[in-house]
């Protein structure tokens, strides 16, 4: 079922949230103003409770405060923010009434049913990361060893072949079957997947974890470790799903390493996801 009426009633909240996320790539001040408006409206329309509002304010305040500290205190505050972000992403924090837009829908007769919520808690991870790493969305230093062995055209070809390989691997594991579909709710799925799912996940795994690890280890090791963590985060789909997600994570990580741009990793992530929905059973085959 597609809950269009609920979307029409409360959709302005997520429209403002989308504006906040998109403008973050151009002007952080405008972004946080749009975020504030979105959260105030969410509180007004009962999508965030008083408890949820307090938890949001405290979490973002600590993320901002850590930049003014040093040493052990900075580490403690950053650790607290990371735990707060993980809890948000896992929907463990009370006070959020996320918008239920799809209920047990099917993309085709061979697909498993799935539901979709427009989340308010998970996107906050992105804004906390902007406070932890203000230059996260800027062009990062290019990894020259990769550029020495492969040019841009070759890299695009490699990315394309890897995406096809990931589909083939998932098909081989029985996770997917060919099933072309263009459901009526495709636009909701696509916007949510691009602006919330892909942006938040790439910001956390590539912009934060991979970047932090690359400061301590060789960049390739940072990519490998981060991709494994990304795969483990998809444990609900089973061992085969974790393996496929790990390969996908490595692709996103290498894209980020090669281009130095988080937007490139986001784009590749979205292309793989939307191709999955349009061409195969989604989220998995029966």
C-alpha cells in the first residue's frame, strides 16, 4: 500500500529536510537553517516528541562542542557522538515518528514484500558528521597510485563492470532474479534512496570511517576495512547479502579514493540501488 495521503499531509517536513541535505554541499549555513525549519515543523506535526527534540539538540550540541576541545575530552565527546549516530541510524532512540509511506509493497511476483519509512532520525547522522568533519564535502586529496595505473575513462569502465559483476554475484547467490518494474511509488523510493539513504551511508562510511582510517593506515586498507564494516551493517539480509554488500562497499570506497569526492561515491551507490529496483527483484527474490 502507498500512503499518499500521509505524504501529502507531512511531506513538507521531508521536502525541507531534502533542501537541507542538498544545500549542505553548497552552503552549510543555509543547510542548517533548512534543517531547523524541518525539525520545528516535525515537532509541530507530532513527528518528533519533546524527548526526541531534546536528544537531537544534545547530540548536535556535543558534535559542535567537540571541535572546541582537545585531548581525551575531545575523544570522549567524539565517541559519544558516534554512538549517538549509530543509535539514530538503527532507530534505537525514542521520540521519532517516521513517516510510513509504503506497506508490504511488491515490485513483482518474484520479489519479497517490503515497507518504506521516510526517516527523521537517520538523516541527522549526516548533519552531525558535518559538525565533526566540516570539510567532509570538499574535494579531498587524490590518491596518486590509483591515478598512475588507471585513467578516468578506464575507471568509469571499471565501475560499470563492477556494478554488473555485483548484480551477477547477487544473482548467482539467489538473492536476485531478473524482474523489470516501474512501480507507481518509484519517485518516492528514488528520492528517499538518493537524498537520505545514499548520502547518509556514504557520509558515514566513506566520509567519516574511511577518512579516519586512512589517516592511520594505508588508504587501500582503509577501503577494505570500511567495506567490511559496510557489509556487516547489512547482516539482516544473511551471509550472502553481507558478502555482496562488502563488494559494493569496496566499489564505493575506491570511487571515493579515486575521485576525492563524496558525491561520486553517492552517485555510484545510487546507480547500483536504482538499477537493482528497476531490473531485478527488490529487495530480494522469494
